[in-house]
C-alpha cells in the first residue's frame, strides 16, 4: 500500500525503478523490510547510494551508461562496458533507457549509449521514450555533456543503425560533445564493441575524477538472482518433445517443442523469450563444401581457434542467412556482372538476400574460394529467439516453444531455416544449448484483475498460451480476450483443445478466430477486431491492456490500423488523436508488442 502511495507522488525514481522496488519488497518479510529500511536510511544520512562504499560520489564523477536493447545484445555490451569502467575506478550508473529518468539528463557529464535498431529503422521498445524526448522541444541544452554512441544493427536492413545515428545527431545538436565518433556495428559486433569499450573508457578519463570514485555500480548491473546461464554461457538442455501440431494436409509445419531445463535453476517469466543455439544441417554443410570443391577436413581458424572446415560450418558460421557484404564480396570473387549489378541496388540486394542462401549463391555464381576465405566472409552463427509458450507455474522445470518450420524449395533443393529445422528435427533426448532472454516490455498487468486483449495469429499465439497458464495458476478468471488466426480451422487451429478448455472453465472470456482461407474472401484477425469494434472499445475504456505478437511486417501494422480506426469510429477521435491515444497506452504499458 505504501509503495502505491509513493509511486503516485512526484518521485526522483523512474517508473522502472519503482517497479523494481515493488518487486523486490514484495518478496520480503516484515523483519526484512524493517532491516532494509534502516539500512537505506543510514546510507542516505551518509550521502551515499545503497550498496556503494562510504566515499561520496558526485555526478561529475559518474559515468552513465544507457542501453536500448530489443534482443539483449545491447544490454550485454553495456554490462561489459560497465565492468571495464569500474575497473578504472569510475562510478557507474548502468540502466536501461526504459528505466532512465529523462529529467536527469541535464545533470549528466559523461553519457555512453549502446542502442540497437529494431525493424525498419525503429527504436527498440526500451529506447522509445528517450528517443522521443531528445527529439522534442523539451530536450535541454547539453553543453556540459560528453558522450559516445555505439549503434547495433543489421546491414541486411535499409535503415542500418538508424536509432544510434538519431541519438548521435540529436545529442550533438543539443550541444553535447562526442568523445568518439559514432561506431556502427553489424551482426558480428563483438570485436568492434570491445574496441569501442576500451577506447571510450580511455577517452572519458579527462572528464572523470577517479579519486574516491566508487567501483560499485550505482544502479543494477545485474538482476537479482540472474542466472549463470547466458547467451555466452548457455545451458545444455534436453529436448523432451518436438511434435507437429498442424494437420496432415496443412501447408505449414508448426511444432510444439518441450525442453527440460533440469537442475539448471533457469527461471523465466511469461512474456520472456528463449535463446536457442543450433547446428547447421549436415546435408547443407556438405552441399556448401562440395559446391566449392573444398575438403571437409581442411583446417580453418575462427576466433583464434582451429577447426575443421566442416566443424566450423556446422557450429560456428551462418549458412542460411546472407548479408549485403557477403553478396558484394561474392560478386567480386565470381566476377559476375549480373550479381555486381544487384549489389548496386539496395532494394534488389535486399530481395536477393531474402530469396537465397549461401548454397544458392554458390550454385548460381561459381567462384574459386579457399576454405579460409570462406569462413572469413561468413558471419558468426547467432542464436534465435523464440517467445516462450509456457508458464513455470504450470510446467515447472520445462520450457515450451511454438516453432514454425521455415522451408522452401529453390532450384530443386529444399531450403530450411537454421534453428527451426534444428528444432523440428530434434529427437527425444537431444541436447540443445539455451538461455533465457527477458522481455520486460511484454508483461501481464500488475493487477491480475485488469482485462487483457491478446492478438496472436499463427505462432504469435505462443506467449498467450503462457499468459493463460499463468493466469489460471494464479486463479484469475475472465477479463481475457484472444484473437487468433491461421489459414484453416481443421488444419491450423494451434492449441485448439486448450483454448476451448479455458473458455469452458471461464479462464478465457472471449475467443475470436479468423481462418483466412476457409471461405471465398480472406478473413484475418484485423477483420475480426473491426467486427468487434464496440465491445473492444468498451474494454479499452475499462482499462484493458492490449498485446500483439507475431509478424511485424504486415500483421502488426494492419492490427494497429484496425485499432486506430476503432478509436476514430467508437471514440470520436481524429486520426491524429487516435494515434496519440495508442501512443499514450504504449507509454503506460497498456499497449505492448512482441513482433518479429
């Protein structure tokens, strides 16, 4: 009760910090609360931050490190930077941009930012507020600020590192001085990021008073109870089930995958993702090696370690996704004018990348390439993230996924997505390296009685299975509405029996389905949303939270437009005011998306 009253008052804490405080204190007994209260009071009287040494730390001695991260890479880079800065004796304030109080910005003297770009040049969820603030008229002059930006991106996309470029340009326009020029990193970011970390720590030295500075971070560099298993140190789990859940005549293969986390102690919240490391398919590896006339046992070096070519291509290098730099290098090696022309046009290059894999490139544009040249050109293998489809309140030490097998046929050859084929082919007992990637921007409401509207066509329904398991375990009934869509009722109704059971039990209030090809005209989830405009608007007026999961390119945009139309038609808002309404819902965490 006290925390609710405090959060309603003007507070120096950000909303994210208030949320963390609530979560932490909710786990304490009255005796523990009393101890913490006394400790914090004593710390404040000594003019120190809780957890820091007694030496006083001024703002001028603090390096603030902010990260905006959609998949966890930015957070990892920022945490490594914080460790290096602390080793130099700097006091460090490390936090997500989503938890940063923008009013603090004008007090900063050294600000280091690590930010990724999401989708088509968009800021990641936790960076949206700061991005908007810096671009607004409310942004202060920052003449006393020294800063540096590391931008993470994927050169396969047109707006490469756009969010980082935006932050760099805006900070400069507000009068801040760059410690280093903007650093743009592609998918294989590790080496460039490490070099930037070392350089920026050195560049910050003249602006930091290290005498008496704390070597303990001000703010959380790690989540309390954070697992020892990470992207860099995954847990070797066991596959329990990989079962097809679409019908025999479906044109898609969707798998329900269950993985045993054993004694790892790995925990997750509903809304989180599971990072899955995979091995490339052996037949694909052999096709690449044979297509180039290379030897599987040739020695190559990857990250200063020696491997056979086959081992490197199986577990260390990306074979199923091309990128512009590789296509350009291949055009030069092959001397092919057609491929060179494709490389001159960004859109043609993008379409080529989407339609081809490395094996297709080798077959269509022959080139003489050594084993070393090949591995040096290829990007490192990266794990794939899957929305978790279970709640530990129900499945305990297991984690469930809903995986669509990515498959296509090109020039008579079957082509598959690397991770989806690995999981679809997994047999019972097979080992798979995994880690949990938290998603704090896709969470159930704090108040369990708050209505929830869930829009999840196809495999986008995965996190909502987790939501419903959690709500059922918590004894929450009603106030939940699911929109689901797929091509055919008989073939593609994922988890049909479970949804019907939730409806029967009263755990799920409403279920609207759109089976696009079961009638002459195509019907999608956005059409069902439009049909329920009046009821849906009433749910929103009653405080409902809206969640969208699935395809970002079309579905999420179409659903958003359908919601905006409802605000116009039912709420009497102008188109601009309707957009502003949903922007407000987003900032209040009432409109959340997990799209890809």
